C-alpha cells in the first residue's frame, strides 16, 4: 500500500534535504545521499512501499530516491526491518553509516515537527550493527607497495610522477580520498614534508608528515608541477598537459585502480592505502593515541580495530613480564 508523500512539500521542508544541507562538506553530503538512496531503494522494493506515486498512481524506479521517500512515516518497527535488510546486504560499517544517515533525517523530521517527540525517541533506539571480530579489511604488503611504485616509475609522463607522489602521500599520511583532493600546494611545506589536512570529517585540521623516499617522490612531482598556487594534485590530459583543476575522488579511485592493475595487484584504493598505513604504524609499535591523531580518528576505539597482533608480537609482549620463581 502506498503511503503518499505530503503534496506540495518543498525541498526546503524535506527532512532528508534539510539533513544533507547541514553536513560539513560536499563529500559528506554525497556519501550520506547515497546511503539514503540505498535505503529508499531497498525499502521501496517491499510490498508496503512508501514512495511518491507517479501520475498513473504507480511507483517508478525514478521515484526511488531520498527526496521521494516518506521518511516521516517511519516508526520503530519499520527501522528495525530496514536494519535487518541492510545487514543481509552490507558489511557492518556500511550498515551503521546508513543508520547514522537515517537517524539524522529523523532528527530533521522532528525539528520540522513532522513526527512527535515520542515517535522520534522510539525510532532512534534502533542500535547499530556490531562488527564481527577479525581483520578490518585488505591491506597491501611490501611486495605490492613496491609493485605500485615500479608501475608509476615505468610511466615517464607527468602522470607517472603525479601518481607516485599521490600514492606516497596516501600511504604515509593515511589520508581519506576527500582529504587528498582538497589539499593545496599552500598546505604542504617542502622543507619539512609537513602537510596540513584541512578537509577532514570532523572539520578539525590535522598535520601529517611525508618523510624519507615518499618526500622525495613529492619533490619530483613538484618539479614537474611547478609552484603555482592551487591543488597539490591536478588533472593531466592525454597529451600530458597539466591543468589548474584538482582531482576528484572518483578520478583518484580510477587512477589507483589503473596503477593497481599495472602492478598486478588484486585490489588497490585510497582506503586500502589508508588501512595499510594504520596497520603498519600499529605493527611497528606506534601507540593508539598517536595513530588516531595522525589519521584523524575521533576515537582510539576506531583505531584499535586495525590492530592485528601476530603470534610473534604476542610472544614478545608477554616477554616483558617477569615472574619471581
């Protein structure tokens, strides 16, 4: 049965649109918009569809979006069912991200007086999904990182120098894709390798340091790029000409996929490089607080999920204890 969306409701009074407008960055808006669209499509596929009807009175695929979905009609039992369906289809982290977006929309609906305080409090009681114990995800080993470097160095065009420096910054700084594409030349201090990351999820700038051979890779790129003000990593056309336009997160995804294929790596992305950075810092004894600060985690509990101590590390850890026998 259709639950019609209130007629004549402008986008400014749509709780989903209001929630998205209040997010701190364009990247956050894109991410959460996709999460809300996923919920609309998944729940819209059920018999008790809650979508706007078209002129013929039937829902269409085009209607399955966050703008046409009747968020204010959701109650505790609906959200519980949505959570169960999402759990079947997605990993815990993705499910929790979508539930976070859903709670944000419900908060906006409550602020717009579209749902009562009692219904809102009941609806947001639905808890997130606990991640299963185990590896936080794929990381790259030393051989794979070296293969990536070789693939970039084999390309003697400006794109080869740019991609090598980009990979170096992602790995050494543990940057998110949105943080990387927002970085400018002014954010990077050549002498020290200090990079100020400004476009963070929590809107709180942090500092990372690109050191050693990674710093050398960035210096080679800057010689190619020259020192004009603008994005640290810019687009390059097929003729090898540099532009003053910065990369997008989608462009970063594509170029890393391309370099990964050239290197013979099964999978390569900015998130995998970030995960590798965190895992290697922890393996080499850097404490959780320092790692969390370096990569921009708001909680050390998030960082702790990346800690996967080996049997040798466990044995050495116990070796510091002394029993007086």
